C-alpha cells in the first residue's frame, strides 16, 4: 500500500508539473517578400527562439522580380535558398508561397492559402504589414492577413484544414507611413542583445542587401568584400535607434531607466481584428517583456 501511495504521489507531482508548463508559443510572421519578416521582426524572432518558442516566417510572394540582373524562376530559386539559410541561422521554419513578386492581388485563392498556413501552424500570434505602404505587395499582404483574421476560426472556410479553436492576436509591423493614419506602437521589444543575430539573418539575403536594394536606391556606397566588413556595413546601413514614439512605449513596458539603455528595438501595433489582448495576455505572448519589467 505504501508503494502504491508513493507511486501515485510521484505520478501526481509529475502530472502537475507537466500540465502547469505551457506548450511553446507558436509565432507566425508574414511578409510580402522573402526578406520582409527578417527586416521587420528578425530580432524579436531571435528572442522567441532563444526562449524555446517556435517561429515561422511566411513570404506571400516568391521574390522573382527583386533584382536588376536576374529574374523569374532562377531568382525565385535563389531567394528561396536564402530563406532556408535564414531558417538555419535563426532556428525557425520559413515558407514561401509561389506568387509572383510585384503582381500580388488579394484574391480568394491566396486568402485561403493564408488561412491554411495560419491554421497549420496553430498560431498564437500573427504579425504582418499594415495596409498603407509604399509597395502594393505589402499593402495586399496586409489585406490578405486581415481578411484571414476572422476566417481562421470558421469551419466551412478551407474545410480541408481544421479551424483554430482560438483566434490569434494579430499585429502590424512598424512603418513610417502617415496617411491615412500613422503606425501607433502598442508593443516595443528591446532587441539590443540579439542585434548581431538579426544582422546575421539579413546577411543571408545576399541578393537583396548587397545587390538589389543598393542598386534600386542608387546607393553610391561600395559594398565591402570581407564577410565581417559586410555585416558591419549592413548594420550601419539598416539599423537605427528607436524613434520617439517607440521609445515612449519602451518606457511603458521596461520603465524609464531600462528603456534609456535600449539601443535597438522592434515595435508592433495591435490589429483591431483577432483577439484583443490585455496587458496580462501581452506579457504571456511576449515573455521577453516580463524579464524587462
């Protein structure tokens, strides 16, 4: 009888510990092109992974127009390979849909693809573009994700994949566009500790950051040859200190003293669609903020 009691006690302790430990969070970051997630949220993704959570990047187009010398299937293949290198460096999964770069439209077919991807990942959080942006692919990706936000829980839509039991929290990436309404940060993440990891991720997109983007911007800089020199150049070119509106939100989450020490940050706005999180829920979904408080 004593052995049975001891066994039962140990079983109950083990079961209690197992059930009290939540499953890893499932974060989905959606971009129009095979480098958008990396630019907008690569640091936050690195923090999630370091804490044992799971992240998926999804590109809605294959990026087959983003170069000055090559295009079509050859470029799409190259850019896909770059995303898989990112996946290795960051410890995430990276999916790319086969839609043409620069020709994206918010069609029902693509909306259903987005719904399926969010369901298959069983996402807790989905982050994507706002619908006012300089690039039509960014705008329409924002529309597609917004259009999917409610439908992910509707069983008769895309019935080949089971609907989500709980609607995710949907967020927007930071941008600088003002019309018809400016980006309003609700969550700001200190990524100073992982900034070199983010640069390493951007560095994997050789076709973009060392070729296409400098060319289309008429950037007069000479691209460095050495690997470390390239990364230093990329960091100086692509990374800047938090803007005042983001700094204010950093102070709200981290306190003024800690916020003053933040060198680099990524910020997100809560979408009015999907689950509307309170502070407690935000802290659960972004556990790196708990350590900051």
